[in-house]
C-alpha cells in the first residue's frame, strides 16, 4: 500500500504552474505569484484516496537541470503544464518528455512502460481562450502511452484545480499501464490472468457463469459495479434492476458475454475493459487489490503470508471453519460427485494457483480410490499435513483459493489454530489436539514403507504398483479414539542411526519396525531405542513386520519380546500388509491412542478392555462418518 504520492509540476516558465498550486491551497487566484512555490503537503484526511500528497514546483528560471533530475527521481507522477494560448509551451513537452524518459529508464535500469513515471498533460489558462486545445493534445496522448490523461484548467477561475490533483493521485494509485495497452486497445495478459483467477474464485458453483447470487457475492466483497450507476454501492448487494443493467450493457456489446442470465468470463473481462476505457480503472484496481494484487499484478507477500507466530512446542492445525471452506472447494470441483478428484478435476481446482502445488507423491501420501484419485478424505488429509508441517505454505495456498475473501476474514491466519504447548498437555493429562505425529524408524528393508502404505488401505499387491520416483515418506489419514476423529501422521525416517536430527526425534509416538524374517533387523531398533528414547517420555511401539513370513531368530543379546519386557514396552505388534483385502488398522488406532494419552501406564495399555473400547469406537464412527457424508452428497 502506497503511503504517499509525490507530484511534480514542470515545463516552461510563464505557463502558470505556481499559480495552480497557490490556487489549490488558498482557493483563490493569487495577486502576486513567485517564481516557484515551496513544496506543500496535502494531508491524507482531505484527499479522496486518503493518501498524503506532496506537491513540488520546478522552475527552470531558478533551478538547474541537475535539480530537475533529482525531482524526477522522487516523483510518482509528473504534471507537464502548458498554456492553452501558447503553442510553444506545448512543443516544449517533446523536449521534456525525452528528458523524463531517458532519466527514468536509467534509474530503473530497464525500459518497461509499466514502471515509468505516469505523465499528466495540464492545459492551464483555459479562461484566456474560447476553444479547447484537445484537438492538438489527443494525438500526443495516443502517441505516448505514459500519458495517463489530459486536463484543461484555469488557476484564475479555479476551474478543474481539485480535479487535476485528484487525477494525479489516481495516476499513481490506480495506474493504467499495468492493466491496459492503448496501442492494442485491450487488456494486458497479466491483467486478464489476474481477473480470470478472480472470476474462478467468485464462481462458487464452478459452472463458468456468475449468476445473480454470485454477482452479489462479488459486489459485497469487492465493491465492483458502482461505476455503472449514479448511486455508489459499497458492500451492499445490487438491486435486481441494477444487475439487469449490468448484463444488458454486456449483451449490447458481445454475443457470448451473458449465458443463462449470468455473466461469462468473456463478459466479466469485457466489463473491466469498459471500466478502463471510460477512465474508471480505479474500479478494476479496487477488485484486484481486494483479491491480493499489487501494482505489478502479483499477489503481495502480505496477502499470501500474513504475520503468524508459533510459540515453541506448539503445532498448527486447521480449524472448523477452514475445513468447511475446504469441503466447499472440494464440492465445487468434484463435478461427477464420486467423492474423489480426477486428474482433470484436480487440475481445474489448481487453476487459481500460479503452479501445481501437489506432485504425484501426494497420491501415495493420502487415501485414494481404486483409480488412484484423491478421495474426499485424502484431500482433507493433505491439507492437514501441509498445515502441520509447513503452515506458511498452507497460508499461501489458502490465499490462492481466496479464503479471506470468501470467508470475510482479515487474512488466512484466521483458518489456523495453534495448539497448546505439549508440556501443558502432559501436565493436565489431556489434549485438544487433532493431529498426532508418529515417526517410523527401522533398518533398510524392514517394512517401513509398507507400514505407511497399509495405513492408507493398500495391501502389498497395490504397493508394488507404486513407482519409486513417486514414493512418499509421509502417510496421513484419520483414526477414531473413543469416538473422536483424529489425524495420524506417519513419517518414515531414513535409516541413519548416527545422525538422527531433532526433527527425526520430535513426535508424539515412535514406531520401531523390524523384519521378523531378517535376523539382523531388530538390532537397529534396539540401538535406536537405547540411544534416543530410553529416557524419553515419548511412547514407543515395536512393530514385528512381515509377520506372514517365517520368523528368524534375531542376532541380538535379547529377543524382541525380552527386550520389550526389560524396558517396559508393549510386546512387539505383529503386522503384515501381504493380505487379500486392505490391511487391518487396529495398530494405527493404538498408536493414536498412545499419542493422545502418553501418560498411561503399561498396565493400562495392556488392558484388553481399553483397546476394545478404542477400536469399537473407531469402527462405529468411521462407518457413521462415511454414511453422513454420502447423505449430504445426495442432498446437493
């Protein structure tokens, strides 16, 4: 957001530059006019745009060319003043234009029309002539795209004085250059791209048309169509007749701008072109800035990455409103209503992003259907994973989707919950967290990857179809503990015993996986436990993987069972993913329960009643949850 506007008035002497400034300040024509006015500042509260404006008067009679260059370098907009009754002062423009162009290009180190200082041609002393100078000026305006507008005024009669400085502000705050090409008489590609994203966000049902409800949604949030009506509408829905007026304007100018009584993308872009051509480009800028764009039509860092501080030992999760928003996005793009996003549907969803945020590994991180498409549950799981591991990236992604606009929030930060410090959870022996991390460690070939994929319902046969370059070291899905839905995030840690980082060790529960058919597999688990987790409060579970194979005697001083008894661990949990159906999820419910209740004694964990209550609750709520979603889907 620009904090001030610097306006420079320049050209030949005796054209009335100083008189214009003094007439603006005193609201009367001065009897005596100095060679140059001192710099003045118009306070923000008396300007239409609420931005303080500094006005500088350059006099070639008093100042040098070097001083002119200095003023040009500081100016945000340059008003080139000529006298309408003096043709020589108009001709002076060409000389001055070349000076400005050369200098501003040298300062910016490149010749980019959008980055040059906007110019305003000001025809002063209109009270001295009966005719307009516009016939002379319009060809100049058409030739030089840097010229934003031309204003005829009179310092003596106070004609258009306020308007002049309003246009100067407007040229800086709402520049035409980034939006429109006068030579081509059409919007620039970057502007079309930004407005297309805005259209897709506002098209809530994704039918390619903005219906009346969506147009009102857009109007209330973006302050859009006010420039088509005498009555200015700010944050209020449009009356039915006003909506029809808007659509009629489009109908009269293009055949495919309105469809099924709604505005198409072509119609939407046409309206903005019309606004710009009518000199009301501030309307387009209002829309662009509301949706996060800066003067270069890039999404601002402030919009994508709002300030967000996370205290130590806390994690980040999506809140209820964020999940509702993401569900609505899923519904919007799930065109065939099969509770999964096909590659085309996923591509359509991410068209509002500047790049594809999810790679092929995501399909092996979350639940998919038989075709390998991300399911509704998998979609929410991936968002949960991103929020937990990289909340800044989650904020960025929500920004692309227009979360703060659609949800009417100050920023995407409103979608995030910061959990309580883990130490407090341990002290109080309860937690409100919804996501728990389990780090999975084991020797190479012990079955860690299979353990992760089994959590997503994939048996060994399905796992063999996963390409190595699309492998994921994460798996996330939901489990149910005592009727509560929780996310369990599994992270496969690379087998590097000597160099486990803090991130490799920081988790809520640890899985130590060994291959029962490999006699040297358990030794790695034992060493990792003794070095890193022996005195830790993090719960640990030993997984005896590949239990469908013949069990070999482990080359370690203690058997896995004796090791667990010695260190008061739960007995090794037999596990295999070599099954006809999807592997059992009981072990994952146990892991989530241990993560939720790390204070529980070994006796509690061995209690069959305890595990029965947890697993029955998981089954019941999983079935109910799916049934409820299917029922809601049928109602849509």
